[in-house]
């Protein structure tokens, strides 16, 4: 349904040798390199992967990883420097109009008409695609019913969660076969995030292929498959469980009251291989042959009488950090 082969995208840097990226943009976090023409910002580096029909595929990575650039290329809003890609069997360069007719796109930033009401926005987008709300109401019914009490309210006056639901309804109003959602849950509350993912599961059951990006590692487990991306590079592509199970060695959680000093002491311990803060604990791996008990003894000798070291299961975030380090 979606296929990419060696997609690459660079942006010209700002004159004077500094990146022209802004906070929250792909360009701000992409890698930069010097060339004869000045500094260039590389947003995507030879990206290749496929998404199957009816699959819920997640693109997981922090701000600046290249997610938005990739979405803009696949929705024909941006041309790649090199590489080929197809969406629903259509070429992104030759068949851009056909792609635009069969995909729904929800950009990361709320981009509907804020001075129009909820109902006016829906009617507008339905008209653009030559359809009506009534014709495809069954597809958006579960979502629209949640915002219907506010149908006469201007879009700009909605809460963050309601804005996302309206944007999703507008992206679905023409019954697309492929849905692109760029960080749809960023900036909304936890309850709205859960509701949004429940809606995506229902849309998947309708046979819609969904490509969703998110900086939240915990949302990775809600996808059929995921691609971990950082600075324009794909680090891994697999089912979330397979990525977790590929974590090498054993992982330990280390606790103590004085977390700040604990971090310094654990990283100073000679047997520590990696150590990262994880909530109110530290996630630690050891060098070969090192007994975790020796760390506990070390910490108690360094004034951490309440220290505890226990084995824990790795998460997607642990795997992401491991892949970055290696």
C-alpha cells in the first residue's frame, strides 16, 4: 500500500554556516554537513520500507527526526531529492493528484479554518472532495458524535482533544484508503490520547491503512509495526514486541531517594555499561561478568543506604536508546 525506496531529502542551510531549523521542525533536529555550496541540513537519509494494506504502522522518534518531512513527501506536498515512493499504487511524482484524492492527511499543527464552526469545516472539506457528510457519515460517526454538541462552535475555540477529533473527521470525510497522521496526540491530555488510539483501532477494522507518527514511545506498542527514526535514519523496523525482545543482555532498575546523586554514582561505578534516567529510577546495564550485587554494595558504601537494584523488562524507549548508542 505504501512503498519507499532510498528516499533522501536535504534542505539548504542558512548563509553564514548555521542551520535554519526551528524548534519542533524536522530541520531543527536533522543532521548538518558542509558542502561546496554551504551548510546543508539532511532530513532523510535513504529511507526504505513498506507498509501493508490495512496496517497500523508507527513512525516513532523525537522532534527533528525527519517524520514530518517524510509525511510531506508521501502526501505529495514535498519532492524528495532522490528515491522513489508509491502510495496506494500511485507514484508520488507522476500521480500526485490521484494520491491526494485517496489519502487523508492530518498534519501535526492544527490547520483547519479556526473562524469556521465545526460543521462548516466538515462541510467545506466534504465539498472539496465532491462528497457530503451524509454520504460518509458511517465512517466518522463514532468520532463526530463526540464533537457534535459543539457543531456551532468555532474551531479555534475547541479544546486540544476536540480539535484533534475534528481534524480527524475532516481527514476521513472523503473515505480515504490511506490515512497519514503526523503526531496526532501531541499536546493533548492522557484521556484524549487513549480515546484517539481507540478510534484508530476502529478505523483499522474498516480496512484503512494508517501511517502515524509520534514522539511518545509508549504509543509504539499500539501499532502493528513500527520504525524507529532519528536524525533521518531508520534505526529498526519490526513489531514492537520483536524490538523489545531484541534488547541485548539484562536490564536493571536502580532506585534510591537521592536520584541526582545516584545517577552520578552509578555512572562512576566501573562495572556500569549504560545508565539512563527513567522516571524515578535509573535503567542500567552492566559490563560482562559484573554482578549487580557489587553495584548495590558500591552504592551503600557511597551513602545510599536505601538503594535497590532489581531486574526489569526493557521498553521501546530502552531499545531506542540502545540503538542510538550503537
